[in-house]
C-alpha cells in the first residue's frame, strides 16, 4: 500500500523553506513538492520527490495524482501583490485558476481514496480594502468579515479563493444524486506581512520591513518605499509556519470558520527602522515614498482581530515585536551574512 504524502506547491518560496524544514524534522509523512524552479539543495534534501513545473500544467498534476497518495496539500504558490499589479491576468491565472486546479486535484484524490484531503491555503491581509486613512485609523483590529473590498488583483484573488475553498469543503456538487466519496477539508489563514531571516521576499508590498532588515545586515543602503507612519500587521516566519501546522492538525469539529485572521505585532515603518538601527547602528535607511505602493499598504488594516484563531485552534505566536527582532531576526540574519 502507498504511504500518504504531503504535497507543497510553491515550495521554493519564503514559507516553503521553513515549512519543509519543520515537516521534515517532525518526520511524520514524506514530502513531495511542486515549484517552477528547482529547490535549493538545503531544502531539496528533505523531499521525497521534487516536481519542477507549473501548477497550471494538468498533465503534470495527473502524473502526481497517479504516482502518489496525497492526504495534505499546502498550496503556497502565488504571485504577490506588487507583482500581480504589473501582470493582472497572469496573476489571475496563477492565483485563481491554479488554486482551482489544486482544489479539483485534491477533490479527485479524496474521491479516489474515499477520504478527506486537508487543504491548507495562505490568504492575506490583502483580502481587505479600507477606503481611506481615517477609516483605517478608526477600524483598529479588523475582523474577518469586515472591509472585504480589496483594491489589488492579488487581494481579489485571495478573497475569491477563500470562497472557492469553502465551496469545495461544504457545497461541492451539492445537486449530485450520490454524496461524494471523499472531500476537501479546506483550512485557510489570512497572513499579515511575513518576515523571514532566511529569505528576502519578492513581489510583495509588505516587503519594506524584511528588505530594510536584510539590507542593513548586508551593509547596504535602503530607501523605504512607504511613509514612516505606515502601519500594518507582521509576523515572524517561524510563527507563520507553526500556524499552518497547528491549523492542519486541529480537530475539524473545533473550526468555526474557513478563513482565520492571524496577527503578532504591528509596528509602524519608523518603529521597524528604529529597531534595525539598534542592531545595526550604521544602517543607512532613508524614506522615498512610492505613492502607488503606499496606496496599497494604506488600504490594508493597521491590525487584525485574531480571536477566532486563538479560540478555535490555539493560535499563539511566540514572537512579539521585541522577541521577533532580538531572538529570531537579528541573530539569524547576523549568522547568515556573517556580521
Ligand atoms: C504581499 O505584500 O503581497 C504579501 C502579503 C501581505 O500577502 N506579503
């Protein structure tokens, strides 16, 4: 009998790095991956089988389906918010059609083995759209169902795929004569900006915080593209990875929502700069606002209400702002760049 495996799409990205390391350390299930580019050797050594290709390649998905019994999918592949604004139709293809393919793939996998496939989906604070700074200031900690009017293609894609996942989990082929032999158990988190000490993000709009830290650690100047008072929620990558794993393992009966807000700390860009300067006093960080990217970040909430995640499945980030910098980011980054 084939052993169930975990499939990770977009495995070579920021979240994939940490997730593969954690899953491999737990050693519960073999990991297979799908990414457009070959994986870094430091993560590929943890993987049973690495597929290089697109989530839109149905032939490739068929091959994976035929060869492996998949019981959990972490669907991480996506084009982020800034990148998506330059190529909105490609973003829609990857972010929406790609997710639809993966949901359909998981449904078929569930039916052919007569059981549930757990599907983990990272959505984003980009699913929100606050109309102006006054509303943003007054809104405070935004709840999942409020201000769902995203202004970006990426945000629209994420919000719609949250609904698509809920459809597959609860209403898939609701008019069929017979019930389906298996189903997709869709579970989704809305991530804030994620900050990793190991990888520099690309194509996002919350990237100013991680870019500032990595530039300072490498002794490079950095011109921050948002105003000093800009405030959105962030999270240290290990807490993001832990959240995905905790949600994946949570008893289904405890989950009252399909998409959960997650927050950890929400410094202003100026507070991030001050913390970076404490660690790297010579850092040259200036402000050169990109008005258009600023508009995107201004439409995202200053903070999120993550009560449901804490209550339903015990979400509890280890790193607040202080600990994220002094126990995770700065020491790991120093070791990485030898400074
Ligand atoms: C982005 O900036 O696009 C992402 C996100 C907030 O989802 N980091």
